[in-house]
């Protein structure tokens, strides 16, 4: 029997898309592995495998043997590029200091001929070449050694990467120049030139690009770092009758914790005494502080503003809402979108193709190019090797995903499935559950019409007694009304909930039925006499509920669930986006249509039982429509799963983390708009990155090979090629970082 497990490997040494493809292919070809997704930005791999066929250590070893040291990632750890950034900054500075004299000695003479004559007269050309050789050697075997120690082994394994291209390019320029310096007789007289400045400056530019890259990558992990920083270090906990300060790790379930004004809530819990306003913006994205009092839930990491209260811990450690959110954001940031498959297919053959083009370029220039043929062949070949940039290809998608999902988390939107990030921006129809989604979810009793022979207090007493055994929001509204009006509530026996129809129970030897007309009709009780009352209530947007006592129709009562203030505006914005809207509800058809008309909803499917919502969704689907369903994430789980995109909506710890593809951390429907905006902006950003990464290579590799030389006499310098290559990766990263500034759509709920 298969026993599947998913682990995350932390991998070092990957530098470009070809590395990603190589690691991914090795993992996917391992016996027992069902899926593997490697992320260049997070430098990690999510691997799902059968424990009976392979194990963690084997998977880590497979990747390590490839040349990319791997280990099991055991805890939440955001991207920390501080050490790498400092190292690259130091190496870049050293390389630049050594390369500057080389560049001035060689290129300065071309720009200012008088400088060339002055230096030759001062020390002579042989000495200038020796100085260039010495300085370039220090660069290549100092800061530039990383390209050779990683690139040459990769080349020997038959798996060349970006480091291999740089090593070959700079190594060729250096080797040729060294021969020209120490054994010029080996070369034709018209090819006796040195290219030390190319090798030196290429290393400087690529190191500089990687330094900027590391800085930008560090910024992409800002969302995770911010979430982790929310967790406080200490808490005031009751132990042995005393209040003591304990580390968060030592808090146990059911501990009583005291929250002081200005402190962070230590862990998830329920308020047992006192009250305050708590700022939950960092979790839900809602800026307005929420009042907390007895029996209210609090979330670890949120901030107690001005009051003091005590609360009982209901979740600790990895079970807290904050830990689950961090895990979800990490999973989303490591996701691989369908669009990434295009990149994977290209990058598997990209570096070998570049090597082939470089060899062909050298051959053409050597045999058919103008003098100095060897020098021109070298320049063109090195330029081709250096200009090629699988780095930008590998960064194009994951950087946008990381920054986009991180910004989404700050807005209270969590993408559980990477595919939803891509598909949500293509949605054609969004269907909403009514109760708790379009409405507040806290109905109130508004009307009661009794049949002759029954009194209001009597009927309400029977109804409230039976409803007291139910947890339904309508039941709570009726019980609350009875308590407020001193209506007695009696013990109920034989309580039964009839799915999608209503409830029944015995009170003081009287059988009570409460529910939809179909429940009463099912028991052979006529409801015709109250149909007009029911229709009138429904026209007002209220939900009519029939009551029968001992086989006789007794009354019709009505409850109303207020519409959320932001529901109508959300529907309007969706229409402006060209998205159709629908409402699926178990309400009476007249009530449903009244609410839909008020909100401007396009389609209504009413009187639907919970297990009928999936069929209702299918009835709304056009030929090629992408359909999303927005529900509370618990009762609507089948519909959330059946929709192309399931959007679970809830508040704080009530949200159903395991439901849907997208989770909104608050009850504000504007979160749906924010989710769509994030999706659109992220996918647009990915397209921009891929267009640049691919377009850059398609245009500049032929230029580097010398395509423009016959017509315009232009031959691209390897130094310019290195600068362009570095800029391509920087463009992709900085473009992705723009997603951090997506504006939040907010309307107070």
C-alpha cells in the first residue's frame, strides 16, 4: 500500500533555469516520486513520494550528487540573502578594483589614443600585458573562481549551466590573451591581441548582476518574514496561581494568558474575561480594530490595542492560524503554474543550444570572417556564451508568484492552489452562497403570523424550544428573540434535523415541525392558507418558515439576514470587469429573487439543498466558461471543490483552511475583487517577464554571433554582452517587485 509524503528540500548552488530543469527531472525520474516542483527563487523543491519506495535522505542525496547540495527543510524559514548579498558585494568591489586598471590600459587607449602612446612610452606594451595578465588572473582565481568551480564540473557531467557558459567565455578570452602575451609566435601576427579586459569586466558585471539579484530575491521573501515577525517571543501565563512570563514555545493548550494593552496576542484563544479592541489587519487585511469580549476568538500575532483581557489557549505551535497562514503562503510561493511548463520545455535544451551556436559562430568567423579571423571568432563566440541568459527565464515566473502571493497575504487573500493564481483572472461567472457570504450571517426574527387557535407566545415557546437544540444561525436568532421577550424555553426530545428541509422535535408531548413548505407538505399538512403571507414576506427579502404543531399548521414566521454593506458594490465591480454573477441558496425562490434584484445579481438558483449546489453550479456553466464559487468553506465544501476556482470566505479562525483554492481571511467580499486583481496583475507580470527573457535572447544571440556585421560592421563586445545579460535578470526581478504595490480594494463591512 502506497504511503505518500510531501517534503521540502532546501537546495543551494542553482543559478539558472537549466539548473532547475535538471534537478526537477532527476527527482521526477526517481522511483516512487509522484511529483517534484523546483523553485529557483526560494531555492527549494517540493517533492511528493511513496515512503515505501524512497525516503528523504535518498532524495536529498540524488540532488546533492548532481552538484546542488540539498537538505530537508524542517521549519518556516524565509529567504535570507543577507550573507550572500554581503559576500557578493565584497567580491564585486574587489573584482571592480582589480578590473579598472585593466580596462583603462586596454580600452582607454582606444578611446584616447594619446593615453595609449603615453603608457607604451612609459612602461612598454609587454609590461602592460603582464600587468593585465596579473590583475585578470587575480580576478578569475579570486572573485571569479565561483564560475569555474561550479561551471566546469557541470560541463564535465554533460549538464552545462549558466556558470559553465561564463567559465567558458571568460576562460577562452583569458587563455587566448595569455598565449598572446607569453607565446605570441603561436598566433598569426594579425591576431596577436589580448582580451584580458573582456574576461575581467565580464566577471565584474556578472558578479554585480548577481549581487543585485540576491538583494531583489531577499525582498521577494518580505511577506514571509513579516508574518514570522508577528509572533511574539513571550507571554504572561497563569501557572500555579501566579502570572509568569513564559516563552511562546512553552504555552500549552488551555493555558490562561493575560493580554495587556499594546501587546501581541500570544496564540489563538477564546476570551474568558475583560474586553478590548484588537487590530487584526496583519492577518485579515481589515484595517478596523475588532471588539473582543467573552467567548470571542482571538488570533495569535494580532495586536491588543487599548484594553486588558485574559483568554484560554485553543491552539499552539504549528496548529495556530498564523502558522497555517505561513505554511499556505510558502506553498503558494513555491507553486508551479501551468505557464511554467513552457519555460521548462525551452530551458531543457537552451544551454546546449547556446553552446552549439557558439561553436558554429567561432567556426564561421574563423573560416569565413575577415582578418583578424581568430580574434573576431573569439570575440563573437565569447559574446554568444555570455549574452545567453537562462537566469532571466528561470526567474520570470517564480519571482512574480512569490511577490504576488506575498502581497495577496498582506491583503488577507491566501492562494492555496497555484493553478488558481493563473485561472482566477480568466473567470467568467462567479456564484455566491447567500448566508454569511452576501449577507451578514446573523439573521433576526422579524415577523410571526399565527393561525386561528394559536397564540404568538405559545407558538414562539414551542419553536424556540425545538430550535434551542439546533446550531443553525436561524435557530440562534429565534432563541435570542425568545430570551429577549421572556418566552419560556422547554426541554425538547426526539429532536431531528431534516437536511435542506427543517427540524422537528417533541415539547411537552406536542410534536413540532419547523421548516420549508416542502417539509410541512411532506407530512400531509396543507399550507395553502398561508401562501400569500409567505409570498409577501419573501417579496421583502425575508425567509418564511412554516410551523406545524401536532399535525396542524400553526404559524408562519420570518427571519431576515441583513445584506453586507459591501455586497452590492462588489457585484457592481465584477460587472464592470465583465464577470457575470449568480447566487445559489436554499431560500424560497421569491426571497432569493428579491435579494438578487436588490444586489443586481444576474442569475439565481433557489431552493437548493446542500447536496444540490454542485448541480446548480453545472447549470450555470456555459460551454467554455470558467466558474468560481464563493462560500463559507465548511457547508459549501462540495461546491467549492466542484467549481473551477473555489473561494472560501470566513473570518479569522473560523475560516476553513482546507476548503477551496483561495481563502479570504475576512468576511469582506471585496476580498474577491482583491483576489482577481492579484491574479490579473501577477499573470500580466509573468507574461512581461517571459516576453523580456525570451525576446532578449531571440534578438541578442544573433547580434552577438555577428548577424549585423555584414550590413553594418557591428560586432557586439563581450563586455556589453555581460552587461546586457546582468540587466535582463535585474529587469525581471525589479518588474516582479512592482507587485508589492498593488492597491487594496476596501469597503468597510
